[in-house]
């Protein structure tokens, strides 16, 4: 809450900072940002919120900011009795923000009767991330914009984070967030990927120089490594980040990287851990669905895709479209494709009509060829697989690699390639060579072979 709606970044940031502080407490389960924030501003029964999050207590409140003056209210609610067990209002200056976070966290620990000896509550005030309050506000603004995604927001996030580190060159969290933001925008704005890579590499390296255990910096650099097919080092960075952090994103990113590399069974463990941290995260639900699909559990895949759709994530429709095609349910496949096209401006005009005509008339060669052309323009690998356009799919992957769209290759592998529909693609000699070209075979030789591939002698292998 604020007299200026542009200060929403600040109240969201303080809420998340407090959440991250409470996550440290042993014996206290705190759902991550996406799940907790899903209920922001909604007039919902508190018992229903608690049921969806699987929690016994809820912390709610408000932040008002005017210049350097703050008013923060917080109250802890026992869901079973629907009563406030603690509440307080803080009228302070901005420079006291870390002390306020500490005080709220200590009061929560006290009220929940958690031993302070085992709480391991690191003081934010004593270990201030920065003394520069303008840098701190720029950092919160940058993180808020990062959460919004999209090229304009991610570019604005980079600008805000660059301002933060210019004001305070020792600000580890800002450097780390800058690295993660720059590595993320590569996939949104591939035409400028090289410049973002340089920013991400430099910022991540600087963050690790200041703090070798910065999980966010390890994630940003790990994602860069995986996207450039330096699989071994990338997976090591991401595994270390996931082990250091209780944040869902580090765990989820590591699961995605394992899935891209073909380790569906290993990825499942990390996806499930991420789900305990953030049960209402729609993007995570979609990728748990892709993982279940890869493992052949179509019932679980459908459940998670539907949860993703309910949360507004379009990858849920991608999954349901795939399941419908696999089941030969053409009517529903067309419905889900229509929903995808309606939500995304990058689809070519006439996509639904052309692909629908081909699906409804499988024997019509002209319809099939037109549909394959538009499916290639839209990277619709699921349709290509359904109509047996295996060679065309393989050529599209080779085009991505030749044009330097490494991030797209990584995404296609995590979402599509290891699922049952791509069995024929995985048998192509060109696919085996492609796996060598992106250095996955070298990874498998040292890290262990993935679920669907196995060695044949010393120099060859096969994929199921």
C-alpha cells in the first residue's frame, strides 16, 4: 500500500526479503514467493489460502512509503482459530528497514515457540547487503521488474540493477541478480544475446568474487554454461546453487537443466523438492508435467498441465496440446492450439486454420505440407512429430544450432525431445551426431548415461 502505486516494487520487495529471512529458520516451512504472492490483493477466505499452501499460520501486512518515511504493519494469524497471535506497526526511516525485518522475524520465531538456539536466524541489520539506500531501492525495483518478465521489463531490470551496483560496487545481491537477469533475457531477446552474455558473465563473476556461495550468481552463470552446452560445469554450478538455497528458482533451474540433458528421473527429485517450496507456481507445474510426460506417466502429466493452466501459464496448454495429439483427440488438440495462439502474438497468421485442416484431413498431402511449413515457423515440434515430419524437425534443430540459438535448443530438449512422441527422431543418425555436436555425449560419458540412451562399445551409443 502506498500513496504512489509506483512504490509497489518496494512493498513486494520487503515482503520477499522477509520471506527469505524466515526461510532460514529450521523447523519452519515457508512457501516461496510465487505461491505466497498468488493471493496478494485477493479477497479469499484465510482457511482456503492456508489449505492451498499447506500452512498453519499466515503472515500478512502492508507497507506504506513516502520519501524516506516508512509505515510497516504486520500480523501473524493462527489459521485454526482465525485469530491474530501477534501484530505490530513500525513507523521508521528507510535506513532502519533491515532492523525492522530482523524484529518481525524474531517475533514470528518467538510466537511459534521455535527455539532461537536452533533457528539460525542471521541478522539482516548486522549483515546489511548495502549501506546505500538508493542502491537498495534500485535493487528491489530491478528484482520486481525481473519477476514481470518480457523484454521491456527485463531491460528495465538490467538498468535498475546496473544503477544499484554503480552506487555500491560491493552489493553482492545486486551483482548476482544482474547476472541472472541478463542470462534470462537472452532467451527473450536472442538478437542481442551476445551483449547480455557479457553482462551476465561479468556480473556473476563479480558476485562470486565477493561471495563464493551466492546461489543466485551460481544460477545465472550455470544457466549461461548450460545454454552454451558447457554441460558439466553448468550442472555443477546449478547443483551447488540448489544445494545452497531454499529458493524455488535455484531448485527448479537445476531440474530443468537435468531434464534438458536427458536425466528425467534425476530431474524429478528436484522438481518435487521445488514443488514443496512453491506448490502454486504455475511454470513449475508445467515442467513437472513435461517431466511426467517424458517418464510416460500421462495421468500425472495431465494433472500438472491443468494446474499450470489454472495458474495462467501457457506451457500448460503446450502440454495438453501434446497429450491430445498423442491420444488422437484432434478436437481438443485444436482447442488447446487455439488458446495458445490467442495468448501469443508471435504465432503466424492462420496458424490454427492451417494446422486444423491438416489434422482433420490426415490424407491430404497439400494440407500436410502447408501445415508443416507453418509449424516450422512456429517451432511446433509436437505437430511435426504427430504428422511424421521427423526429418523436418531434425533440420529445424540444426538450423537453431547453426544460427546460434543455443537457448532454443536447450528449451526444445527440456520440453520436447525426451518425450515418447520423439522416439523416431531419436533413431536418426543425424540426431546422434547432433548430440555429439552439443557435447551431450561427452557429458554422459563422464556423468553417467541418461534414461533413454546407453553406450554401444567405446565410441557409439543408442537412444530408445
